[in-house]
C-alpha cells in the first residue's frame, strides 16, 4: 500500500525520503520498545513524544493505521485523521533527527 502526504498542510510536508524513513521507524515501534539497546529506547521515546502532540482519541487509531494499514475509526472524518497523521509523522521525523533543519525540505520528486 502506498503512503501519501497531504498537500493541504504545507507546513508539515516532508521530503519523500524523510517521510518514508519516519514511517518505517514508526512501524518498527513495537520492536524498538522491547529492545534493551539505548538507541532503540531513544527512538521509541522520540515516537512517544511525537504521539503526545496528537489528541488522545486519535493516537491508537493512527498507530494502527501506520503499522498495519487498518482503516480509520468512524468517529471523525477521514480528513481529520489524515491531518493528525501528517502532523504526527512530521513531529516524529524532527524528534528522530531525520528531518535535518526541522522545517519542511520539500523537493520536487
């Protein structure tokens, strides 16, 4: 399944490579939490910190969607889910140090 970024929220658009690296790091979240390695624990805490920027009612659904491509729950519109997903991934990339410079570095792909 392809991963797409929303184009509406321009302040939260990442370079495609940065976006995909962040997605794969988030998908590895469960394994990172189980490891005793300090780097793995740090990455898991970066994802946790980014998840704290998302309202509580969206957190579990976002993680399920990213990790296993599950559908969004019906209590909110799909655009709302996508907005929070975009912001979560942006903050995770910044926390993980993947998005060097901290702002969007969109290139024309």
